[in-house]
C-alpha cells in the first residue's frame, strides 16, 4: 500500500510538472516561466505569424520578378 501511494504521488507530481513545461513549450516561452502569465493569445499569434509570412512571400515574389526582368534584359 505504501508503494502504491508513493507511485501515485510521483505520477501526480510528474503530470503537474509535465503540464507546466508543456504549456510553456506550446507558448514558446522559457520552460521555467509562469504558464499563467498573460502573453499574446492564439489569435494574436496567428495574426503576427500570418503577417510575417505574407511579408516574406511578398519579398520572395519581388525578388523573383526582378530576376526575371534581369534575365529578359540580358
């Protein structure tokens, strides 16, 4: 019975620590930071990442167009 209590206690503590670290990994925060502190929401993060992706693709498209123009002018 004593071994069962120790195992159950270890599982509960392990799950709590795993949840703490898992939330921080999901939010791209340091592992030991407070997972309950407010940072950007998922919607804000999607907007930010979407904007960055759109900017990068726009620059790549401009570069490709410039390369094509240079190729035609040669």
